[in-house]
């Protein structure tokens, strides 16, 4: 049951990243279209492959997903830095971007909490199976 919730929250974090990437690739942020498409494709592949592995029941998929989500945190920190450092941005644009980044970070932190719970439940199930056969 928790793996389904984790799957939906993973897709939500992917959507947040894609939305934030699209917003930060607008012309006012001085970003190129080629780098936008590269990062969009890489983000989709980096999420969907480990998600498929995790849905097949292989725990390594969860660890790779956690690594990708940690990379998202680095990307969000970069977004905050870009929003603060660009001198020609107005205050409403900066505040709007910062609100988006903070919202995406909140979703990401909830994902980490949910992933931790899923990992604990999978570990508990594995220990119970081991103890059952040990008796």
C-alpha cells in the first residue's frame, strides 16, 4: 500500500521538478532551450527507470530513487541561488520563483519521509520472513 503512495509522490516530485525547470528556463532567466530539453529528458529517465525497478519489488530501486531525489535538492538549491543572484529580476518574479522552490522542497521532504517509512516496513517484513524460517 505504501509503495503506491510512494509511486504517486514520486511522480508528483517529478512534476514539480519539470514545472520548476520550465519556469526557470524562461527567457528572463537567461537559459538555453537545449539545456532545458536535456534536463527534462534526463529527469524523466532518471525517475521512471528506478521507479519501475522499485515497483518490481527490488529494493535497489528505492535507493536509486533517493539518490535522484537528493540530486533534485541540489537543483533546487541552484534555483534559489539563480533567483537571488540575477540582478535584473524584479521582486515579484523572485518571490514567485522562491515560493515555487519552497513548495517543491516541501513535496520532496515529504517524499523522503514516506520513502523512509516504506524502507522500514520492507525491512520489518524481511526480518519477519527470516525469523519465521529460522524457528
